């Protein structure tokens, strides 16, 4: 089976600009482990005709090209990080190819927000794919996707690897910085707290984390040294943002800093000791796993990570405040247990975990109708790492 996965290249691209670029490559790595998969190719829906500098296609054993150049060389196309031309998809399917829409963004918000908040957006015609694949975080939206796309919808495993984080950590450590949580000292017991929400959608914004940080500071001023709010320069002059920020003691007492976009490792090694996050119906995020991998205290409301980090439910700011204060006072003492709980999460999302490989192999076989030619050497003949 020859598989293509869509990507969207653009000028100035970086593997850290969003999670979907990494997700594509983790999926590609997994697919290469399936015995009946002959090749994996990235299908470019952008305009640069090359991947970000952090991606070595030759080392990863991946092909790369435009859809119209690759049609005869593919059996299955997974539309994932870039929208492919609808006419080409129709032609590909008419020639016997199979198309999957692998939706990794929150599907309701991507449908509703462009309609409500902007005059731009994208909506592909229904019936352009044979199946829709959703991550576990979006299972609740399966009926919506089934109705929109008029085809079967299936859940597939969430994947993550520290591959790109390790690459970036090597760069910052070569520059003289140390990545990873450093136990507090008597001279500096307080946390410098970072908030990494992108602030481009209601599903991940800094509003609740800012309230959590300020609640902790008002309760125990010695617990929070600073609040570092990233991805806010584009909204720094918005009246509501200004009113919210100026209501906080951390802002009034000049302990808050508002930043633009920064990568996780490069920022944490210089400016922060802990992370406070918030999501709405979007509980699986790579930034959480990056924080856990560095043993940084992660205060979050992701039910999926209930047993890792410091969990508070829903919009419960008081509980988020309590969890942040608990992290300040207990994180050093329980670091070994914290690390062990994080490692269990990493093991479950490893692209090379046999259960994950098997799950995607079964989906592919179902997609092509359980073709015996593919089934003969499925995951039992998976290739070496």
C-alpha cells in the first residue's frame, strides 16, 4: 500500500508553529512500521515545495511531491495538514484510490468560528472522502462529522514522540541553557509561570490561566514570581483584554509580561518554571506533553491527563488556583512520582507502540475493504524501527 499524507508548506514555516506538522510526521513514522505499507509520501498542498528546516525527509525515508504529480503512485491519501484540490480528490477516487480526512483540529470550532467571527473560511464539499478519522478528544463530534461528510467516522489513536522536542533541546543546550525543571531554592521559592495558549480560538485562550495565576498570587504572593503570557501581542490593545489584564494584581504590581510567539523549550529555559493551561473540548495538546517531558509543573484541565500533572476540572478557577499552589509547595518532593506518571502517558502515545500501529493497520485494511493482498503481511511483519 502506497500512502500519501497532505501537508501545507508556506514561507517562513517552522515545525513549532503548530502541532499538526509534527502530527503528520508521527503518523508517517507509524505507517512505516506496517508491513503492508510500501511507501509514505507527503503531499504538498502549499507553495514552498519543501518541508521546514527541522524535517530531514531523506533521513525519515519519506517521499514528497504535489498531488498531480503523485496520483499514479498512491493507493490511499490521508488529507490531514493541508486541504487538497477537490477535483483532484474526485479524480483520484474515480481511479480506485481511497481518501481519508484525518481531522485533528477541533471540528465544531473550525466550522463555527469562521462563520461567526470572520468573512473568510474554508468549507469543502461533502462526499469528498471515504472515511473520516477523529482523535479521541473529538469523539463527541462524530455525529457532526458523519452528517457533514456523509461517510463513516472512526476514532484513531493520538500520537506523540519527543523527537522534535529533543532536537530543539539539543539546540538550546548547545547555546548554554539547561532544559528541564530545576528544584526551587530558599532564595527563589516562587514559580515563574508561563501560559502558552495560542489565543486564536475559544478552545485555547489565556483568560482562565491568567485568572488562575492571579488567584494564586492574591492568596500567596510569595508563590508566584511572575506571569508570562505568550501569544498575546496581536490582542494586546483589545479593550476586553486590557480590562481583564488591568483587573489582575499581577499586572497592577508589574509581575506580568506579555509576549509574542515563542517555542516551548527556548522560552522555558530562560523565563519560566511552570505552565498553566486551559482548553475547551480540546484536551490533547502537544504543549502539555512537552511540559511533562521536561518535568515542569503543568496545571491543566485536560481529563485525558487527569492522572498526570496538576488537574483541575472544566472552568474551576478556584481549583486551578489550589493546584498551582500545591505544585509550588510539593512539586520538588514528589518529582519522581510526577515523572513516573508522565512516562506512562508517553508510552501510551508512542507512534511505535504495537497497539497504536495495529489500530492504524486495521483502519487501513477496513478502508480498502480488507484486501487479502494487504492483509497477508499486516502488522505481524512490521518493519524494524
